């Protein structure tokens, strides 16, 4: 995997430092010697979903995300829009994204935009195991970079867009279970890397029984809590006291 990356300037980073894109270990982690995830015979793995997440940091509400995952002809489209309000006050940061996927979860096209101190946007075109990123920062010349992966089935986990973890939960092979590795791209950071995902069985969470799917990098742990249909209802980052709840 091409480990080179281009970091956005400080103003482009969003408000919550626990996001995958702001954690150096994601880009640095090499794939462990565990089985890689693979699609189940090319069958459609995704499921339609629509909702709203509430974002909490140390128990305080800091933002919301509205999202929808739906069919679009032969493909799938996932849309998300997040608004983050700094605990210290000040203007909110907004980020929107649209991801087009093949039925087996392979990304085809991704675009995002953010409004913070300045505006930024990008488009990513996927072909085979290559992602071509065209980045536009306000007041700067467009920048293009090509990133290479060992597989076309790259997982997109972008900053402050938590519905993308709902997609990851669908891509995990629940029949095989065990620890599974995925190549990952964080488009807002233009950072490639890898993650390990493992189902840890039912857990009791605030009176409800939910399936725990743990996502790991070399220095980050994220817990995904799913209902019986593997729909994401809760996400937590223990090291950052961050919790994302479905409303």
C-alpha cells in the first residue's frame, strides 16, 4: 500500500480529535497476519437505512449527523451531513459527503465538502485498487494525488461521518466472524491505512442487548453496537469519551 499522505492545513481539520482522520496510527498500521474480509459471492451486502446520530463528547452534545443509505439503480449511494459545534463556542463546522458503492461494497465515487474557517472539497474516483483524489482548498490551486491499495474493496471512514461505520458493519463477514482486515481511506486527510474488525458477541448496554463489533488500529479502538439486523445504533471511542447515538 502507498503510505504517503498529504495532510490538510490545520483549519481544515474538524472539531473532534478522536476521528480516525486525526489519529496518526491509522496511516502507519501495517496489515496484521489475519484473514482479509471478502465479499460473499458478489451478493448485495448493504441495506437501506436512514436516520440521525447525536454526537456526544464527555457527555456533552457537540453535534448531529443526518444520513441515508439507499439503492441507486444497480449501485448504492450513502449520503451524510454533519454539524459540529465546538464546546468552547464559535461557529459550527459542517461536512457533507456522498459515496457511491457497488453492491459488494466496493467504492466507485466519493465526494465531500466542508465549511469551517475556510471551505474545502474533494472528489475521489476509484478504479481497481487505485483512488484518484482531486482536492480543492479555498484560496489554493487544485491538488491531485493517486493512492494505491492492495484491493479495490477499500473502506471509506471519513472525519465526522459516522454512517460510514454502518456500512463497515455490513461489509464484515458475519458468517466467518473472527478478526478481519480492511484497507481504509480517510479522504479528508488523504490518508490510506488498514483496520482490524472483530465481532465480540452480545453485550448489555443500558438495558438493551446489542452485538459488539470492535474496530482497531495500532493506537485506536472504536466500539460499534448493532441491533439484531446489524444496524448501527451506538458508537463509542473509550479513549476519547466520545459516544455517537442513533436518535
